[in-house]
């Protein structure tokens, strides 16, 4: 089964980031269409994969991570508002038969991502 999934780790606090709103979009014709929305659980993951199917349509996708709202609600950052409000990660699905796991390592003043397994 092919999947699109993610998880979020708060590297400033050294723990999973619970309560982060995530939206998944498909891009086409210069625009984007929202496919789903989820909130990370206590483990920093969504309860279900964002997409799970026999195949995934090839093309460009975007994950929006609502980091500003997360840091604002957690009071985890005493130094003022975080630099990044909504972090958009654009990625390509080239093989419709495999899984794409796109984690986010998050801090108030920076982030990184990679293709996980």
C-alpha cells in the first residue's frame, strides 16, 4: 500500500510536537487543492496516514505545518513570536506504488525536513 505520512518533532524541547495542524494539498494547473487536514497526536504523528491507497497519483504535493499556532498555544517559546508561521514543504510523488514519509523537525526559529521511511 502506498502512503503519504508525516510526523513532527519539537527539537527545541526534545519531544514530539503534539497539536500541530497539518494540511495536505495536491498542486495542479498553478493552484492547489486541499486533500485533507489532521492534528498531530501525543507522538507527533497523525492518527492515520494522510493518504493510504493502492496507488498515489504522481505529481506535486504540499504539506502545510501550522507552526506559529503550535508555538503560540504551547507557550514553549518565551522569546516572542516564532519566525515561521505556516511552513510549506513541497515534494514530488514520482512512483505511485511507494510510500512518502515527510517528517518535520521544528524549532521556533528554524526547521528541517527530509524523506523518511
